[in-house]
């Protein structure tokens, strides 16, 4: 069957095939999620969690974000649903004109929608009530409300002063930031050295701040499997020229299986890449490492041993991240989840991170996928007179819930060069 989904981890999307359709016993089944009726469907499959196209779906939840083209609602089980909006969508806000901009972030709404080939298309959005204090606190820490490069049309609601828990007397008091330890040869004795994580954090931040504008070739090889043991079947190759400038990525020369994409503009952004139901990497130049250290404290890392590789000793650390992290997002059609995660990193003798692994944890039970993992290997690249630590090879792996219908995407980055320059650079040793 055709690829019809996308899974994203750390704002990175994956494409994978839908698999054999499963017909329900009852020819017409009433769909419910969290006790809410969703409509009627005659069949279901892993690739169509809300039923086949034209199924009517009604969901209730808290408004998070809208740009006029899509509307994000968080359900009670913390799944995010991104509804498509069009000129036919009707709006019934608490007050004001019947437009999306009349709603507020944290409004509790009911969305009547219909399944189409892209996900869920909203037919109507109706205000039900203001969110509770707990619901408001939940949505205000969701990465969904802070989508970079896009304005949120939804208005804000002032916090209730009596329920505002952002007070110095109520928050925990951290210890002083550890002093950086001198850089030296990595060994097992340094794993628990005070300040070691602080030194690694400094190296990560420096690498991020010094990253130049650059170009590279991105080659994504896609595979799928539905057997045990896994047998990877080639499922296509997607190539693109990727440019990183002013903290943003753009893509040109987009080709699928060697053929130019007819539907793609000359230059596209990450949102367009994710909309194509293929395998995409976005955000890699910022690196997983920077995202992890921007959200985790030093105490969230624990020593896990050492490893010899390429003539040097690597320090290994394990870590865990909370739910609603901007570092992990899983996307399938209209559904998005920001689950917790666990992972590990391998650190070189100079404090540079050479390998990162992430695994999504506590994915909502109603989400179509129950496994999502990612790994990235970094290498030193010389551009001009300076060396930079950049992604070299990445793997994305995921499976449909309770099945062996899985996918694996390998992404290779080649021919790094400075933005605007013709000369290419190679990975160092």
C-alpha cells in the first residue's frame, strides 16, 4: 500500500506505509474516545484511526493554536489533534464574530469534522466553556502553543491571580551552577566528576551558537517491514538540498525516487516537507543535543559507563525527559503527541557529543503508534578554517500499536559547505 503517515521525533517527521485493513465485526460501529461519540465507521486500519474518508468525527478539548489554516486541540488524554480549516468551516465563539480569531487559547470547544485523505477537516468549531485551572495549566506548557515562525491567531486569557502559582515562595530553589571542569582525556573516573555535565552543556551551547549558515545534501532511504523477525523492504528514496540560515531550514531540488517533485515550489520549508507523507528530518542542525540540554537539568543525567571507539574512551550518560517536551513530538495524520522520553548520549574526550539515542515513553494509549525511537551520529566537519560538529547519519524507527508493522528511515547528510559557497567540505576523522 502507499505511504500515508508521518512520525516526528524532535520536530522530525517520518513516513511509513499503512498495512492490511481490519474489518470490524459490527458493520456500523459507534466510535468513542474518552467517552465522546466520534461518528460511524464501517472499517478501520492502523493508517485510519478515525475511520476511512468521509467518516464523521466529533471531538472535545482545549484550544491550543491556530494559524487560520489549521486548528490544534488537546484532548483529555493529552493527544493533540490538528484539524484542517477551510472556507466551509463554521465558527461559534463565546462572543465576537464567527471567525477563528474570536476564540481564545484554553477555550474548551467541540469540533465537528470529517476524515479526508490528509486527516481531519473541521466543519464547525463551537465554544463550550472556559478551561479549568488544571486544563489551562496543562495546555500552557504544551510545545504546540509555541510553534516557531508561525503566529497564533487565538487570543490570550489573563491568568486568575488567585490561582497563579508562579511565585518564588512556591517554587523549589536550585543549587548553584557547577563550575566547569578542565577538559581532558575521558575515562571512567570522570563520569561522576562534579561539573562534568556542566562542561558538556557548555560545549553543546557553544556549538549551537557558532553554527554558520551552510548547505548540505540530505538523502533519506525509507524501509518498511510487517514481519517477525524484521525484514526491511526498500520503500523509496527522497533527496533534497538543505540550507541552514539564521536559525531556519529550507529545502530545494526536492526529488522522490530520482524524480523532481511536481507539486513542490522551488523552495519549501519544514512544514511543507512534513505535509508530503514522506520521511523528513527537520531541526537537525540545531541538534538533538541542544534541545535536550535546553530542557534538562544536570541532575537529570546519570553515569552509565564507558565505551572504547576509534581509539578513544567515550563517556555514556542516560537521561529522562518529561512529557510535553519540545524535544519529542510524534505526528500521525491529524494526531500529535508530546510524550516523555528516555535516552543516552556518548561523549568524546573533549566533551563533544558524538551519539544520541531517544525513545518516546508513555505514548497515549489511543495514539496509533506505540513505538518511536531515534538515533543520530555526529562528526566533525571543517568548513573554511573552523571545525563544526554536525549530524552525519540518523535513524528513525517506529511501529503501529501492537503490531509488527514498522518502518525505518535512514538519513545521510553529505557535501556540507558554507551558505553561498561552491566548495564542498568533508567529514573529519
